[in-house]
C-alpha cells in the first residue's frame, strides 16, 4: 500500500502540467463528492426513519384527518409534508360549518362533509404535485455524485492520452526508443487514470446504495399518496348527498 502511494506521488511529480492539473481537479471533485455523500446519507437515514414512524402513526388513525387534527404536523417536507398539504387543501374545499365540525372532532350535524368529483380531483392533484416536489427534493445532490463519478475516469483517460503523446513526442525528438527513457513518462501519464478510477469506484458503490434507499422511500411515498387520495374519495365523496 505504501509502495502504491509512493508510486502515485512519484508519478504525479513526474507528470506534465496538464496531468498535474487534472489530478488536482479530480481530487477537488472527490472532496465535493464525499461531502455530498456524507450529507445525503444522513438525510436519507433521517427521512427513512421519519417515514416509517409517520406511516405507523397514520395507520392507527380512525379516519384520514385524524392524524392531522390531533398532531397538527408542522413539517413541510417528506411524507408528512405531502399529507399536510393534502389535508390543508381538503379542509379548504369543505364548507365552513363542516370544517368547524371536523376541527372540533364533533360527530354532530347532518354529515354533509361531501366533496364533488371535481373537488376530489383537485385534492388528488395537490397530493400528486406535493409528491413530485418531494421526489425532486429527495434526489437533490445525486447529480453531483453522478457527475464526479462519470467525469473522473474520463479526465483520467484524457490525462493519460495527453501524457503518452508527450512521451512519444519526446522519444521522437530524442530519436531513441529506449525503454528506460520512456517508461517514467508512461508511468506518470497513467497516474491520472488510476486516480480517476480510485475516485469513481467507491463513488459508484455509494451512488447505487443511496439510489436504492431513494427508490425505497419514493415507493413508500407513492404508495401513501395513492392510499391517502383513495381514502379521501371513500370518506368524503358524495357523503350527505
């Protein structure tokens, strides 16, 4: 391992200006990527925990508004944000009298908490729009990781090809094909590719693992959105007609 690190350092010091610039650029990109990976991993772990807790608490409610009216969720992000915005839209569509009964958790009245098919569709649209926003928000930052993972090997290949061209140009100028003369230049040219692969390989692993977490969370949110709009339609459409 130490010999490998020494080889990289010696190759970096022996490479041309373009090769050194590419390695520096790769290292800067790796720092950004690692920072994004750490922050995104923490975010996904938190969102996953909150999602599981919310789904557990929501499933114990007697009706679709029970959790909203008892807990008054303040979160505007994640699955709770989808639920909050949908419930707010639902309450705005109800008449003031019915809204007062629901907020007071009263069972009195004529049960006229009814919504038309058009109003149900408006609630569904609000829920779907909130879902789309959350999916975009949860994927934020993944593009940075993907960009660094894709560009690092490509920059490394560019640096290697550039270095090999310089090595052959020097060999042509010297008029000699001595291996001892050209080998250090070829070795230095390969450093950029090695660095690019060292950055890309763990980046791909982290990207795939986080992408799997995102798909799991997104699936939970989509399933909840379908259940929420379905329950709203069952509980409010045509009631009291």
